[in-house]
C-alpha cells in the first residue's frame, strides 16, 4: 500500500522539491471510502514541520496552491 501512495504522490513530491519544500511523509487518513491523505512537509519559511490534508483527486490543485504561495 505504501508503494501505491508513493506512486500517486511522486508528482507532488517532485513539484514541491522545485519550490525547496521537502515532503517528509504521506499518511492515509479516514476509512476506505475516504481517499484523503495528510502530507507532512518542511519548507524554508517555517522551522516546524507543517501538514496539509488533500483528497487524492485534488493533488494538482494543491500543487498549484503551493506554486502560487512560494513563487
């Protein structure tokens, strides 16, 4: 299952890396019907680790939000 999650989030990880944001881990949350994940990340703006919840189908929107905020 972990490999499946990593495959789906590989684009997110690579896009955020371009913004100097490191994805530390991705954890599935909720039950089997809910396809939400919590993405833990470290950015140069904050010393502490931050996290954001994302629906698997909204990954591209999340990437765009990070680009808007960090470019």
